C-alpha cells in the first residue's frame, strides 16, 4: 500500500509540475521584455528542480527507445502525464516565437507514439493532436 501511495503522489506531482510548466510559458502576462526562449529556459529549470526531468537531455534523445527508457525512469509518468508533456511541447513548437519548433514538435510526436503503444485505449484527441502536428510541419516546412 505504501508503494501505491508513493506512485500516486509522484503521478500527481508530475501532473502538477507539467501544468505549472505550461502556465509559466503560456501565461504570458507580465514583463514583455522576457523573450519566449527565456521563458522556456526558466521553465526547464523548474522541471529539473521539481521532477529531476532534464528537458534539454530529453530533447537531445534521438530514438524512440531512448525516449521510452528515459521516461520509464520516472515513477510519475503515466499515460496522462506523458500526453500532457506532449501537448506542452507541441504548443511550444506551434508558437511563432519558438526558435526550435521542429525539434519540439518531433519530440511531441514521439511522446504521442509512446502513449499509443502504452495505452490500452484509443484516443481520438491524441490522434487529432498527431494529425495537427504533422499538418503544421508539412505546411510550414519547419
């Protein structure tokens, strides 16, 4: 029972931290001199501090197996949190101010594919997100 409580707390912590990460990047009220890339860099530090999740290391992984292995090293990454991270990365990639949009979109696609492999249920929303990313990449040539 103690193990289940720990895992549940980790799942909740990851979800809360990813939501805070999204709010920090996309809740852009405040100082207009802070660039989008600066907001992302500051948010990366939050992920590292709160969850020990190194977004730069994650973005540097180049195979689906490496991504799966990295994600599997965290107790708090269930399907919902992986999808939440994928959605966050895709929103960053869709933003006109993002300097590495293709990288963020590629990682979001890889995370969605991981969710599809791990999930026992089909998600129309997940598939719609995958299609939107692919169409955006195709149209923008990014």
